[in-house]
C-alpha cells in the first residue's frame, strides 16, 4: 500500500511542478538576455486567471472543438502515470508501455489538429498541417529510441528500462545510449515546441506551429491546453533524466530514500531545463523547411543506437 502512495505522489508531483519548470526556463532565458524575468508564482497565477476567464467560442465550431482540450489534457495525464519519478515503479506501468506512451501523445495531437481545422480559420489549418507533418517524422524517431533502449534493457517498459539501467555503471549506460539520448533531446524540442523548432512566445503567423492550433481557444480551454503543454514538457525532461541518468530512484518505500530521490530528481530536472534554456538563448529559430532535417538527424541517431547495440551485442 505504501508503494501505491509513492507512485500516486510522483504522478501528482509531475502535474504540480510542471508550471514551476516553465517558470525556471523563462527565468534562465531572461537571465541570458539581461532581464529580470518572472517570479515563481507568475505561471500559476496565469493558469488561475485563464481558468476564471470567460470563453469566446466560434459559432462554426462543433463538439470536436469542445472535446479536444479535455482529450489532450487527459491523454497527457495518462502518459504521466507510466513514468517513474522518485521510485523505480509507476502508477500504471506495464511491459510495453513505451509504445502506449507514444500513442497517447499521438491521440492528443490528433484531436488538437482536428480542433484547429474545426473552426475553419487559416491559421488553424496551417498549424495543424505543420504539426502533423513534423509528428510524422518525430514519432518514428521516438519509437526507435525506445526500441534501442528496450533492446539494451530487454524490456519495453519505461520502469523496466530505468530499473535495469540503474543497476549498471554510468559509463556503460551512457556509452550504449548516447545516440539515443541525442535523438530524444531533439524530439523534446519538437514535442514541447521550443526553439530552434518553434517559439512558444510568438504569435507571428509565418512561424507558428503549436500556437496556431490553440489560437482560437480562450478561458478554461486555453488553461487546459497550456497546463497540458507544461506537463508534457516535464514528462520529456523526466524521461531524459531517468532513462539516461536513472541513479537515485528509490526501489523501496523508505522515507529518507524517497526524500533523497526527490532532491536528486529535482536537481536533474532543473539542470536539463537549464541546458534547454541555454540552447534557446544561444540558438536562432530554424526555418520551417529545415526542421525535417533536424528530425532526420534524430532518426539517424536512434537508428545508430539500435544498430550499434545489435553489432556490439548486449
């Protein structure tokens, strides 16, 4: 029973800390640009303000427009139950949940694209077209990265991969998974809509991808989309932290061990967010027709990771 409460706590941890990571990345970018940046409570206040605002809904929208925010938010919440955070297990983890994780992200993306087309606006259709084009390249690279890691661990469960890597030496794990780490890092920029792929702070129609699909939303629906996007961001940071640096996961329900695992997890998450913020502050946004080249690099890295292990052996 204690183990279940630990898994439930780490699920809630990802949901509640997601806006804080967004604040940290904005703070890092502001520091590199010689600005003060927001305070830690600003992101939470923005979400609360959106939840309290009245919604403006197009007369041409159908039930798809109303259902998409809930489907997207629900799919992302379901995906968080598959990821170990402070313990070696997850709330709903099972063998093969890495494949389900990719499908859950695809489900939310599919409904968001339908909702963007539902209103009949030019920007919505443009954003949906770009999103589906990029996802058709990102999802195979993400799956291939999981296959490469699963082959190394002989398990396609995210918690199984992390548990297996936690037993090995850091040098050995990074030697066999460094290419997969590079692939997943690139996919993180694509899935979270950050520079150099997308700019979450822009409303310039020529560069919008994610923002174009959410342009018609307001009020409670927009709050769900923003919060879901923040949770998705911390999900990928947790994958990078615990798949490739899984040390510190507590296998037993020990209070002191859990506290140490939590502090170590936060250290890894904030460091990865610092790296992403540094890359954003020192990198220009790519032109849209250059983004597929970046995803092709991610696919090649994932393929090299899998082929290298097939050649060298476990």
